[in-house]
C-alpha cells in the first residue's frame, strides 16, 4: 500500500493552523460593561450602600440600573455572584429597549449562563440591539447569521451587519468582514478589500486579524507578496498567544520564508499552538517529531499529536495516524483502527485515504462494491493509482460489472500521468484489441513508456514487438537488450 509522502505534512499551505477565521473572541470574552466607575476608596460599607442604591433603582424600573446590577451579579462585583438573577435583570432592562442589556441577555442566552440556552432568542436580542446601532451586537449578529446559530444561515445578512460594525471601528467585525471578502462568502470575492479590513483590525491589535493579514501577504492575494511583512504580522499575533499566528510563524521558520530558516524555533511555535489545541499545529508538530526535523525523533510522541489532531477532524492527521497504525510506526500495529482513520479521512475527500481504504477492502474482501466506490471517488479526483486499480476491477468484473472498454479509459487516464502498470496494461489491451480498437503502434508507445520506468513485463513485450516488427521497425539488437533487462527481473517467455 502506498505511503503518503512526508512533505505533505511538512509543507502544507502557509495558512496552516485553522486558516482565516471569523473570530468570536469578543463575543466569548466578557459581557458588555455599562457600569459607572466605582469609587477607588472607601470601605465595604460604602460599596454595599452603592449596591443597595443600584438595586433600589433597578427594582423601581430604571433600565440602566437593571443592566448595571445584572453586570455586578454576573461578575460578583460587590455582591454575591448570581447568574440567574443577573439574567433576570438583563431581561428587565432589555425589554425596555436598553441596547447594552439586550447584548448582555443575548450572550447569557447563547451560552446558557443563568438561563436556559436558547440560540434563537439570543439572535432575537442581538438583532434588537444591532438595529439600534450597537456595533458589538452587529458583530455578534453577523456571527450568528454567518454560522446559522439559532437562525437560518444568511451569509449576505452577516456581511451587512459585519460592515455596519466595521464602519464603527469594531476590530472583530473588520476581521470577519475581511474573511467574508477573502472567501467570497455572502459578497463578491475581493482580496484587496479583505486586506484593507484585516489591516484595520490588525492595527488595532487584533491577533487573528494580524495572522489573517499575514496569510494574504505571504500569498500575494490582494496585495503585493511580502513574506517578511507576513512574518512580522504572524509574530505580532503569535506574541499575543494566537495559535494560528504561532502555527503560521512556525511554517515560515520551518521553510525559511521571509525569515532565516530555524527548524528548532519552528518546532517551538508549533508546540505552543499545539498545546492550545490547534489541530494544524498538532499535525505539523507530529510530522517534525516523526521525521526528527528540528527536534529529536520520537515516533510515539508523533503518534500522540497525530491522534490529537485527527480526533478534531484534521484530515491529514487522520491519514498520518492511519499510516502509523497500519505500519506499526510509533504505535502497536492495528489494521482495523488504521482503516477506521482511513475511512474518516476518505469521507472528507482525501483521495489517498480513499485509495488505501479501497485497496484494503478489496484485498480483505470486506466489501468489493464499497471498494469500487472509494476507488471511483479517488479516480475522479485524478489519482493515478486509483484510476489504475479501478481499471483492473472493471477489466475483471471485480466488485462491479465487467466493462473492458471502461477499464481501458481508466488505464489511459493513469498511463498519461506516468503510472507504469497502467501504461503496460493499456499497451497490452491496444496490442490485442481488448476493450479498444487494436493499435500496435500505440501499444509500442505505451510499452516503451513503461519499459523506460523499469517494468520487466513491458520490457519483454516491447522486445517482442521489436523482434517481430509489430507496430515498429524491426530492431533485433534492441530487442535482445530488452529481453536481457526483462530476464534480469525474472520475466522470460516461460514466466510471462
């Protein structure tokens, strides 16, 4: 079974980590604060008196007092922390149209904090506050619409609310609008506009925007390519603890892109991000440990990181873990578990996992029809190995109805990508007219291609053609040479 080449792990796209993402940091970090400043001096009695006055005003229906008291109760500021009471006071103020209280209540509802979780009602209160012009609510409503949390997904609506908040200077919204523009989600793709919005947020110090801007700079999307400047922004994000920035900086250090190559330092940043749970960093750190690149080789530790990433759904990690399990590399060999991870990766569209899983299913007779399905999925992505294997199955009628003409089509697809076995079997079919019109000249061409790659059977067949003048001019000296090459590999007239 084919091993996937390690560069796939070591040299993935620059965006590494989790790619460009709409950040939810602002929504998840703290409630919106509407409290007046408390006196910096005074005894507990003074603070208690201020709380009592606030409570009295809240109970008399003052919306500002209700929101402020809710904040104190939520945070335990001068009062015992009571999440349910906080949510109740937020609701009282919100239902009087207090925008900040609407935001606070929405967050409580979204997180199930002090009240039953209800994402649909959270979206309702975000909208009420957003339509009053509150940028924080506009940003969060944009996230809700983009993700379809509690409402029907509406990317165009998300863009509208992100833009409203971004135009008020909200960094999170500027970053999220940049993402939508970069990916063409709910709006026409515009990388230059994405760069502008990422830069606005990055220059406010938003770490994820710094990382996202670095990605576009490193790739020259919407801006002149500048790997050194990309590194600067990745480092700004990384120094704030942003896992994506750490992973992307690690990639640059590993490759020497925009910075002097330093594989050990790359590993350090991969580890920082991996230990925050970043799946792409876990994959990359696993690959470094497996290969001993920038760190002492440790195959068992590599497997541990592959598993952490794989269990988060990282497709390349699923493949890497499957390969380790299949071969017993850094872990006890477990073919059944390997096939489980191959299947996970295959069902995410990884063509090499599809090919390996199909090969196992066919070999172990665990489901030939299912094997054909996976071969076809990989073949339709252009994988030469799967195209050849599907051709063989069609020629034999194994797991599918026999169809030699279709088999030849798949042989040709793989052969034209340089697959030597496919070149041989296509040539063989052309030489005999099996599933295709007989064409000795074309047969010779494909025999020659396979023979030049060292295929003994192709060397033998090409020698026969040269000896007999079939599809080519007779050349007995060349035929003798090729017969000898084939014989050196054990292919003779007796063994063919």
